[in-house]
C-alpha cells in the first residue's frame, strides 16, 4: 500500500523531468556543457521555493492559518538579507538604502569569514525580521475568520510592496538592490558556482525539512494539527488556541524569510517587481495544493512539478511556433497551471502525496523497539478442512 502511494507522484516527477530535458536536447545543447548547468540552476530554484512551500505548509497544512500574503514575508526576507550583507551605498545620491553592514560582518580573523559569515548573519536576520513581522500581524489578524484573514494578509503584502517602491531611502525604491554578495563566490569559477550554490540551497532545504519534521511530530505539532481540525475541542482540552496559532504562523513566516534570503543570494539582486501576488503568493499555493497539504514531502514535490511546468513554458519559446501561439505562451502557461490545479483538486483533493497519519517519533520508535525485542507471532495460514462424509 505504501508503494502505491508513490506511483502517481513518481510518474508526475518523471514526466516533468523528461519534458524539461527534451527541449534542451532538441535544440542541440551539449548535455555536459549546457543541460547539466541548466538542470543545476533549475534544481536550485526548486530547493529555494520548496523552503517557502514548507513554511506555507506549517501555516496552512498543519496550523490552518489561511495566509495569502506570502509575498510580504518572501520580500522582507530577501530585502533583509540584502541590506545586511551589502556595504554602505557608495553614491547615496543615486543609490540609497538602510543598513549596509556588509563591511562590518567580517569579524572572525580566520577561515575566510567574509565568504560565509555574512550569509549566515543575513539569513538569520531575515528569519528574525519575518518572525517579528508575523508576530505583530498575528495580534490583530489571527482572530479573524479564514476569508477575512486572507483579505487582510493580501492587503498587508501589497502595502509593504508599495512602501518599498515609494520610500526611496528604504530599499532603493523601484530600482531595487544589486550586487548582493554571494557566499563562497570568490573561491570558485563563475561557471562552477551554480553547482556550489545548488549544494548550499539543498543544505538549507534539508535543515529546514528536518526542523519542520521534528517540530510537527512533537507534542507541539500535534496541538497544531488538533486546532486545525477543531479549535473548540482543542480549547476545551486546556490549550491556548491563539498562542499556538501565533507560534505556527511565526514559525512558518521565519521559514519563508529563510527562503527569501537564499533567493536573494542566488539571484544577486532583488526588486519589487519580483514580489507580485501571482509569482510570490499564488505559485506557492499551487505548489502546496499540487504536492499535498499537510505533507512535507508533498510540499517539496509540488515545488518541483509546478516550477517544472513554469520552466517548460519558457522553453517552448525556443521552438518554431506560430506567432499567435508565441504571443500567448504566457497566458497558456497560466491556463495550464490553473487547469492542472483544478484537475488535482477534483481527482486527488489531498494532493499527490496526502497527509500521513502519524502520531509521534517517540511512539514510532517505541513500537519498533518492542517489535524488535518481542516480535509479534505470525498469523497461521488456515489449513484446508478435511472433507466431511
């Protein structure tokens, strides 16, 4: 039964990979020199977006908080990492932003700390800033009903985006920030650095995944799932519903901030145009719905499939398509993505990987230990009854 759960997701993943590679092969790219670097860049983006999807999974999949303002935490995480690690502006009359602590973050006199310490500090600062923002927003919003909460979070995300555009001295207005220092960039060739950063993004994803798994399978995580199912029953059992919802909301927002930070370092620049509601909010909901809400593996799988579809639509521009298709390829992409989400909701409402009903890590370990020490007796096969005369 467990193998059957993975047949459909594995088929989706295999088809997505094949369709991604085929246009590259058809266009005559050298597999080693072009296809592999392209796949490394693709996998890096998938890892970054999977981190943000995990944050949304904590908020919605486990806590039941309907956050439709993902763009706010994505943007705050990216900008915080940028302003912490960039040096002060050289020409304040043309480029103006707060922060600029990059030249002060190299305070360890060994191990070339200027190559990795700003990345760690910037990522930690992004997580803290998003956590503080989520805590402040939770006070007036988390007592709202789901639909009102979605409206409020959309408004807050748009408000923060407009502030970043209109306030020139905050994050350089609509021109954004460029030249964000990348970790270990000076140690490697520019052509090989994409593979190095893929390892960094994969390491961040692994750490976030393990942290979420440990948290959700702990007593704290069981309370989150309980209040997602029924807040009244959870409150009747003596739990502070508002406090636990706030904790889940803040934890998910901090994970989104980490994803925004890794995204900023990977791109090397950020601007308000990146954090639109479609690209920075809807696409992550599509990833979670596609992969499976309440399942961390599903959040990662959904990021891979949805971003694969996004990249495939761009690759189609390399074909000799009729002009009426080329001019509408981006609208066709949005239509296909929406149609696929509807199909998944109709055919597999719980996503490609539904939530696993597991109690706790401690209980699973105890059961495995007991079975190892005292194996259950095997069921005896029924013997054929003797014929009755």
